[in-house]
């Protein structure tokens, strides 16, 4: 029996390796050198690319998964292997494979095991760019939590609470994920009086997590916090403003702008002015470099601040593609 299990595991591993290589080959066939230059430049060397646009990655994965018809366990193994690859497109492909086995093959029910495996991906250092982090939140975590809340509310609440608890983790990207995973749910009420609700106590739990993440001085801890607060404000502006007022000293200038972006100037400006008085000049100077990065190029800044909450990955990835197109036009003029 043990020999049979070992043989099956070995065969499964061999199939996963073959699938990995085949999918990577297909992705590379779609690569464009000019797109790669633009994408790599936009991310300033933090993460590198093949030069494949997001819609093309999705199309390749969709066709591949339809052809191979892998078992859920095989898809999960393939997804994990791809997430451990260094290139952006491979990581996105990994999320798409894993998402399919979670949402379509019923593996969401074993969410504890899935979250342990995902957390290991983070702590092993395979999530090191905001794009990967936000893709995981928008394409993997949020859909899984929503599915569980709909099918098994108690399990959905437990899964959500587990993710929220990452807010105090040492890993920056786990902390960002602890709140960004809920960006599309932040504005929803948590009481059953509404047909569109999350679960009782959700908003208090989210605010507790935000109170932890806002204390992180890293740029992407701050922007993630501000982004979620901005969306929360669409559902309960007084609640959001109360939180901002109580935690004003912990915000970076950029994080605060994210949070207040949709507030009227009469509300936003006094808080920005008060923040300037509260935060010591030394900290203001430390933040100048991050703010300068956020302001150039202007098109990228506007694109990032839009951050379409319907899909964390596609809107942000589009910025890199726009930069690639702009670079291509400049070269033609030259």
C-alpha cells in the first residue's frame, strides 16, 4: 500500500513538472520584448517579466487548463510551483490554476490547509511585489472567502478572521493582504438587515486589523491601509473618518491621501493640514522620496490611485502595459 502511494506521488510530481514546463513554454511564446522593457521599467527591477500582457496570460491559462483536465490536487501542485517562480506572469498563472481548483473543484472547504500553504509562499519570500500581493488578494483570497460566506457562513467567517489575523505578522505582504483581501467587502454592512452583508462584527474586525496595519511605516502597508479605508468610507463615511482622526499620527502622507481621496475638500483638507502639524518634520523628510516616486510618472500615479476594486490585479497591471506602449511610441518618434 505504501509502495503504491509512493508511486502515485512520484507520478503526480512528474506530471506537475511536465505541466509547469509546458505552460511556461506557452507563456514565453506570447512574450513581447518591448512589453517586457516597459513592465520591468515600471516595477524598477523589483520583479521581472516575460513581456506578456495580463489578458494573454489569462487566455493561455484558460486554454491550457481546458486541455490538460488535471485533477484538483494536480492543479494545486501546479499553482504552488508557478507561484514559486521568479517571473510575474508565472505567478499570475499559478494563481489562476490554484483559483480554479479552489473555486471550481471544491477545495475551498479545506481552507485552513490552503491558507497554510499560501502563507508559506509569503514567508518563503515568493511574494515580494505589490502586484503579486494584490493579485492574490483579488483573485484568490477574496473569492474564496466570499464563496465560503455564501455556502457555509460559519466557515467563511472563520476563514476571514484567519486572514485578518495576518495584520500583526512580521511579513509586510501578509500584513497588506490581511486588509486588501477585503477591499471589495469593506463598504458592505455586517448586519443581516441588509441582503448584502458580510458577517456580524466584520467591520469591527476589519477596523482592528487596520489599526495594526496603519502603524506599519512601509509604503505598501500605508497604501494598502488607505485603499481599504477609502472603500470603507463609501459604505460608512463617519466610521472611516472617526478611525482616521483617531489614528492620524500613524499615517504617512500618501496613505492618508488614499484614505481621503473620495471625501469632499471641506472634509479632506483640514485632516491633511492637521496631519502636517502632527507629524514631525523628520518623518516628513523621510517620506519625501516615497511621495516623489508616487508622483512620477503622472499616468502611473493616477492609474494606481484608481485601483479598480472589482479586480485588484488587472487595473494595476494595466499601468505597466501603458508604460510599455508609451515607450514604444517614443522609440518610433526617434
